[in-house]
C-alpha cells in the first residue's frame, strides 16, 4: 500500500542528482535478472550471455520502460552523471571480457592447423566484410550518426558482420566432445584467427573514428602504431609478463597479488593503445594473450579471474548493452527488412566464405559445412563491437539495435545447427589412433607439472639432483627454480653446475626433440617441426638452513621438488637405510611429487649420456610416476631404460600357473613401454617370479650394469618415514645411485 508513496519520494529525491543508492540498485537488478536468465539459457542449451543480454532488454525501454515507466525511470534516471557511473563499470567489463578472451586463446591449436585455419578464416572474413562495406555505403543518412564519417561507419559495420565469437564456438565444441577432433580443432583455430584479426581491425577503426574526417595520415599513424605495439608485445612481452608474475608470486605474501598485477598490466596496456590512437580493447586483448601463454599462469589464477568476470562484470556489461536496445523500432517494416538483410548478409557471407575456403583446403563437404556453421556465431564479440561503435559515435541507437538483433539471431541458430553438422562427421582411423594416444597420455602426471624446484647443495647428492632435475625438465616449457642450499663457494655450487651443464643438456634435448617430432610428423602430420623453447631456469641462494629454505621456496607454488643434500641418509645410528631428519619434514609435509637423489660411489661419474636406468614397476600410481620420471630423463639424455616387474610365485608351479601369475605384471610393463613409445624412448621390459622383489632388483642392477635406480615410494602412516619394507633394503644394498620418487 505504501510502495507508490515510497517510489514517488525516491523519484523526487533522485530526479536531479546521482546517488550511489541508484547505482547499487542497478547492479542488484542486473546481476539478479542476468544470472537468472543466464541459467535459463543454459538449460535451453544456449549461451549464458544471451540471457544476460536479454536481461538488459527486459529491464530496458523495450519491456520495463513500457510496462512500468515510473520504475524504469527510477532505476535508470535521465541524469548524465548517474548513467556515467554504470557505464564506467561496463567499460571496465569490456576490458575484463577481452582480457579473459585473450587468456583463453590457445595458439598451439592454431599451430596444428595453421594453414587451413588461416585460409578458412580469412576467406570467411573477406566476403561478409565486403558485403558490409557495400551496405554501409548504401545506407540512408538517417541511419548514420555522422554522414561525413560514412566510410568509418561502413568499416565498422563490415567488421561487425565478418568476425565470430570464439567463446560461443568453444562452448558448443566442448559440449559435443569435439575439442580434440580434427574438425573441432580446425573450427576453433579459425575462430581464434577470426577473433584476433577482428579486434585489431576494431581497434584501428576506432582510432580512425576519433578524427574529424578520414585521412591517410591518421590511417598511417594508427597502423604503424599498432604494428609497433604488437611487435614489441609479442617479441618481448611474454618474457616480461612471465618474469613479472613470477616475481610477484615469489615476493609478495598478500592474497591475490598475482591477480592484481594482471589487472594492472591490463590497464597499462589499455592506456598504451589509447595513447597510440587505437581502442583500449586491443591492449586488454593482447594482455590476455601474453598472460595466458605464461608458464606461471595456473588454473587457480585463471579461475579467480574468470570468477570475477562471470559473476560481476559480464552480467553488468551485457545488461547495460541490452539497455540500449529498443526492439520497438522493428515495428517499422523498413528497419525490420534491414535487420533481416543484416542477418542474411552475415550468415551467407560466413557460410559461403568459410565453406569455400574449407573445400579449397581439402575438407570434405560435411567438414566444410560444419566449419562454415561453426564460424557463423557472433555472440559476445558482436555485442562488444556494437557497444564500442555506439560509444564512439559511429552507430546510431537504431542501427546498434539492428546489429544486436543480428548477433543474437546468428548465435541462437548456430548451436543446434553445429550439433547437427558435427554429428554427421565420422571418426577416421588416424583420429581414433590419436585420440586413443591422447587418452592414455591424460593419466600422465609430468605433463601437468608447470613449475619444478631443484633444492640442492654442493654435495654429490646435490649434483645428482641437479643433473636429473634438469634432464626431467628437458625442452618442456617448465619454470624451474634452483635453490642453492650452500653458497659458501660459488664456483662449485649448483649455479656453477647449471652454467656448465645446462646449455649442453638443453641442446642435446632439443636435438632429440626435433628428431622425435620429425618422426612423429610422418605418422600424424600434426606436430610442428620446430622444437619447444627450453624451460626458464633461475637460481635462488638460500638464506636459511636447508629445511626452512626449502619450505620458503615451496610456498611460492611448485608442482614437483628434486632434493639433493649432504648426508641425505641418516648417520645417527639408526642405520644407513634411513633418510635424514632434514629431509623427513619435507617428505612428510610436501603433498606433491618429491624426488630425493642418493648417490653412490659411481655417482661422481654419472652424466646424461652414461646413464643406464632401472625402474621397478609394481602397478601402483607412485611406481608409474617413477617410470614417467625415468622416461623423461632417458628422453633428454638419450639413455636406455629397463622396467622390471617382480611377481610372487603361485601355489602351483606349473608353467601355465606362472604365466597366469605374470599376466597382470605384463600389462603394467606394456603400459610403461607404451609410455616410452609416446616419448620416443625405448623401454626394455623384464618380468620375473621371485619370493621377494629386492633380490630380483639387485640382480637386475648387476646383470644390466645399471647405474641409476628409480624407485617409486609412498609414505605410510606412523612415526618417522616409512615407505614399506623394500626401500630400506635397496637403500642399504643397492650398488648404484638412487632417485626416490615419492608421491601421495
């Protein structure tokens, strides 16, 4: 009963001045309605952003403004200062969305399909771009905000019609489990190229729109400035961003410090692009690419940023975008016809262009059709482009509405059509083999390791841990920190070992990687022949005693640790088969893979090319991890690996009973051999029947002249370190050096 009175009082109070209360009320309504309709869209198997855009239309002039004008005016008063407050949040939302879009771009996918993807993408851009350019020149002056800038408006319209939304494409491909299929990767790669070209063009055109008229000098400045910015960003930016993120992560103890640095970088790059005369979206997009490619960029940090965008900025931005849409203009049949024309031009241009490019690139008709349909989704991309065009004055509100209608229509039509098209593409024999191989690799642990710590002193154990850790890193893009636990003599510390050994080991590993890739390319024709860049290795000098120094460095976020310390085995009278107390706490508290190097007399003679590795295989997860480490070392060092499985004797000593007893072990060995084949490492397998495994392992060491034993271990409950009964025996009796790989 009192609500109309309260509404009138609030309306009178806020009729002339902007207030934070109105801003907070707008945010509450946008988030509530946007997330609610987003949930509805997801249940209808449509993109969530469509619900957020529809939320803006629902609370905007089209619906709320006509059904309840007083409430609409109260929530969105005609006060410039009030409008600027919510628009400022929406502008930050644009940058955040572009940052996230850049982070989600995986150029490794483009690398696998680069020629066909680039050709298909460009052919899918050219035709709708040309049609949009012609349409822009034929538009009546009444639809143009500034007739003297017709060319800029035409370029903006052409861009809006020609680029696709990678997010919508990726969503449907992932839903259908086509992300690893050839056609799925091709569609995604084409969308990545589409998006990248599109944002560069949008930034350039926005820069041109800032001038009073189109001129060649302005074009030259914008193009050259953009080229310099992109060149500096991609040549020096990745290393700089990686260094900055790592320094922040390792230096600051504040929560979310890395996230703050990423946001600072985004704003700084946005300012830089604005200063060179192009739109800030290019700076945010490039920042996202650089941050996303950084080895320091963990899934945890990605999820933090994605949470901010999805929960706050995306609903607000798309709701604000929907507020500017007035669907009542479609009652004019001329504008309705123009909306249909935009949809037709955009769709036919993409379909014909991409299909033609795909066919010329060797795709089948079904594959070409799936590619063309997949590239016909605009979604978030077009809404952002249209919003930028409206904000810089190259689009009228009516024309903005027409572009949003086109974007929504093509986006809603694409998912069901792509589901139908992809369902018609059969799985080839080559694809099946590759998918089976990738499914097997998915259970490997080492490919998921993003940062390794080598904690070592200048003892023989430290040298062994350094050598083996470097070989495990190999040529993979893993950030590696070497913690020098004894800085008394710099000439012989781990830093010296790195300077002497690292270049040689990495070069050898690179040569091997190139040879392996060339061999694989003949089979799959999918692996780029260029070697991966080596890991980034930094040395840190410990300032505390070893255990405290290790824990201090571990806190910076490492996925695996190699430890090499003097007196690694206990000398306290408990026997030489016990690990020292300095390692005990690290093993007990570190919950990720840990490798402990234990040298023997032959340890001083070990080098990458002299290693002969033996790894016992029991079928447990920690045993398999030890096999992964052994194969990684062997790959970099080009050395042989022997996998040994020991089974207890059966009650019946017949040959058939023994064969049955060995069958599970042979399956384990087959898995390790397949793991070696995927890494181009030859693995010799040995299966034996013995009452206990230790004599068999010691016998195989002597028989095969092995000089390195890798043992997988799992910490058992109880006081002290207990890894089972086998490890103490091997620690005491093994004549060769050991690497104990412990995991939880």
